[in-house]
């Protein structure tokens, strides 16, 4: 069983991507990684380094000139989303890339994986386009602004790309993004599009698959020993080093 994992990044996130992928490889086997970066030369070097550490790791570089054209529709600074890189929006266009497999797991570069992804990968999607997790307590406010019962965060998504192609997801985003992003459920524009345009296409999985580090979950909080993926969102990502060290120590003792 091969698990298909997608990362998208700019050069600023390369070091965090490296930590994230190390954590994945310490907890999983038979991983095929698909990478998109704004700096192909740099990411090709990173790929060679990882192949040295993990000879069985399969890595495919996503190189499609259409991506830059698609992401041009998002003028981050003009819409007040300067913290959301254009590379971050690439996840919304994956279904338009025919060389990608039917199903993938998307990871933000600031996720530390601390358990096998097998259970997540094998979860029945029940005909939906996405598996995703509810967000932190603040996300409940964002849900209300969209008139939804809850709000799904986009740092980890299981995506059925074949279904997304069948429902013309990218065409819907291109057609409706201006109206969707005019709504008040900021600050994460990619998540606004996900929750506004595709809410009925999302099946929830437990929050421990995308659990935000040092964030408030109130009554939905999980004990740390149950967390499968730590998401170190925000500007300061140094906690990723500690979380990676912890999972490396755990895997060496198993």
C-alpha cells in the first residue's frame, strides 16, 4: 500500500518541509511524495538529500506552468491575505494536474507526523471529495460567518482528486472566488474557499489528524498522547524541532 502525500511550498518553508517529511518517514513506509515549490533547483537538491536518507522514498516534482497562471487570481496583498502564500493555494488546483494519482493526502509544511497514516489513508470517504478536521475554538466564529455548523481547516486534507475533477472543482473556484473571498470568514482565504464552496464535499475526521499546537480547543481538546499530526501554525515554528525529536525518540524505542 503506497500513500500519496503532497506538499506545496516556497523557499521560505523548505526547512520546515524537511522536518515534516522526516517525521513522516519515521512513522510510515511506502510513501510517494509529490512536491511543488517556487524554486525547482533548490527543491531538487533537497530531494537528493532525502533519497540518501530514505532510499525507498519516491519523490515526484510537480512542474506545471499552468499553476502560476491559476494562482494569479489570488492577489493576496490586495485582499489582505499577505500571510497566505500563493503556493498555499496550489492545493486547490491539484485536481487539474492529470499526472497526480486519484487520491492524495495534502500536508502543510509545518505538520509533524507522530503516528502511522495508514488509518487515515484507509478511511472511507463515503463519496466525498475531502477528509478534513474541525479547527480550533476560534473556527466556530468563522463557521457562523459562513452559516455552517463547523469550520474545517486545510493544513491536512485527504483529497479524492478524481471526484474533484468530476464536479469541476477548479472551474467553480475560478468562477466564484471573488464572491467567496468577500465574505468575513478570514484570515485564511484558502480555508474560506474550502468551507464556502465545498462544505458538503467534506467528511470530518477526528481533530487529532490535524491538531494545532498551542491553540485553544475548549471542550474538543484531545490529550497529547492521542495526537497523530501536530500542526505548528503561526509565525514561530520552532516547536517543530521539539516535536520531531519526540517522535524520533519514540520510533527508536518501538
